[in-house]
């Protein structure tokens, strides 16, 4: 059976749905649906989602922060773990109030570049719950700009210096991509409902700023519901850059002339649906996965301690219920209470399908959450987080010394790191710099040896610090 995926893009006045059916030889768009409603009406009222294997949706550029940061790790897992902390200084809201997802971009001489997406908890929970209630529970929630990045990768697999803009009446948005780096920057522009000159003026200013920094796109591609009604020549003349409508990806077939005539008005939903085709250099952002993703419909995993507290409270109720049941001789009330216990358990842990002993199973989950919170350090209390201290560590490595951190292990009150540099003297310099940080009570080189090449020395350090979780 062909695999089908549905991309759903929802804004304040319109919802657009695209279904993509993939096979061994072709990928076909067989559903394109646009839903509209007045501001007081529900866009999804009466809508029945098309049958599919996977639902992918997104948040607009006005609801999400995208940042590219450099971290001192080439290891993918380590880079993804530390990237949100590196990005926090550039965000208007602290990480405690955000959900994040990261994507490894490429290696650099000092580590790696990582794309970080961040948004408020409630935006993800609200969107997920809204679609789930309609029978279209999303497997992926990402951003509109990164959906355009996937679309660009499908059209230009070799890359390119391009700006893709989704034009809409109320708000336009885009993504800047380069051949060398891939994703470079997101862009938010005015809508085109009333005055095109404001749109062109803001776009021209953005191009001028990029030119001043030494970069300018070779082409601008327009897409979205407002693109078909624009005079492309006017825009091209106003910004002094080639402008054209975004072409369809060559791998995609359209099953209806009507759908083809409306392209590229449904560009972002197509980019979302293309996530399941495994396009190289496409988006990997998913706000529903990772340590800072929502668990269930509303509670974020990043709040492990809060979640554990809720489970502990529920556990106390269940223990009390168990004692009451053991001493009660009222069979009907016992049966009723048993049902309430089971209901409370399934609401707290909906993913558990094999329920044998509610009390013991919940006790195990509480213990696991507490151990995980202790191992990771408290993200809610940034002052005690091993990851925040690791950020200090990377900031204090001398910039004139080439150091590659290959691995680290975070324990309560202790960091263990492994890396390589160009000489034994450089190791001593790094150690001296780290010893100057007052939170590090001890910095010890536990191993140092020559690498495979003459200019490589591999080292291990153990750092003790104050304020670690006990």
C-alpha cells in the first residue's frame, strides 16, 4: 500500500490541507482542500480529515523563534542537547517557558552549527489538541519557514542561494537559504491585502541588510495564497533581484488540473507532507519530540519535576484508595472506586496499555522521572544545571586554541569531558582558564596522549563544581 501523509497549515483566516500519496515510482498530490471561516467561526467546524498514515502541521513565523547557533561539539547528540542553551541569550523568553526542537546542520572548525526552533508551550499543546479532536492527531509539529526549507530541498537538491516567500493577505513569511549553509535566516514581511508597496519596501530593506553583510540571494521565489495575484515584474523591479513563482518539485505529480492551476498557493502544506518522503537537507524540526517536547496533550516533558510531583500526588490518592478498598465490605462501592482508580491511572499515563497493578506501575514511573531529572540537572533551575555550566565551560576555552570537545558526561556536581587539541601545552592553557571560574572547585586532567596525527593530542578532564544536584 502506498504511504500517505497530510500537511495541514492553519492561520487565523484559512486552513489548507494537502494529501500526498507516495509510491515506489511517483509521489502524487490527490487532495488539496482550503477551509475558510469568519473570525468568530471555527475553521475546522464540519471538516473531516482525509485518510492518511501521518499528519504534519506547523506554526507560523510569528509564533516561533528560529535561531542558528554554534556549539563546541561535533557529536550530533551532544550538539543537539546544548544548542537550546546556546540560543537562550538571543531569545526574548527564558527556556523554562518554551518548547524547543533542534536540527544539526553542519560541522565547523569549532564544533557544529545547529538550528533551534522555540515556541511557547501552549501554542504547541493548543494546535495538537485542536487537530486531535478532529481525528487528525499530528505526528510532527514544525514551523512554516522550515516547511519551505523542505520544499526547497525537493526542488533544488543541490542547494542554492535562494529566498522563498509565502505571500498572504495578513502576514507574509519566508526563509533564506544558501548553497553552503542551507538554512540561514527566517523573514517576516507585511501582508499584501491592501498595499503592495509596503511588502516591496520591507523586502528591499531586508535585501539591503543582507548585501551589507556580504550576501544576496540569486533568486526570489514567491508562493502562498497571495502569490498568484501579484505583478511579479513590479516586485522584481522594486527589489532589483530576479523574482518568479515557486515551481513544483519535479518528484511531485498533481492528480487534478484544478489543483495544478492553484499552485503555488498550497506550498507550505506540501512542504509539510513532503517530510515523510525522506528528502535530504529537508526539515527535521519536530516540537513533539525531545526533552523539551509536550508529553501527552498538555504537559511538557521538560517539566519532569512538576510531572513527578503530580504523579506523587496521584500515587498518594491511589494508596489511600487501596487501603480503603482493603477495609471496605461494600462490594458496590469497591467496584466503583476500582473504576475511578483505573480511570485516574489511564488519564495520567495514557501510553500504558498493559495495566496490571496501578499503584506499583505508577511508583515505578515516579522513580524513573526522579532519576532522569537528577541525571539531567534541573532545567527549571538553570543555576544548578550541568548544561548551563557546560555552556560556561565552552565560553572559557581560549579562542586562539583549537579544541574539539568530543564527549561529556554530566553527573551531580561533576562534569567529565573528552576532547582533542593541538598540543600538551594547549591542554595546560585550557585547564588554567577553567580553574579561573569560581564555580569550578576542581579541574583535573585525568588522561592526555598523542593522537594519530602529529598535531593532535587527546585529553580527558574531570571538573567538580558547586551547586550540582545532590
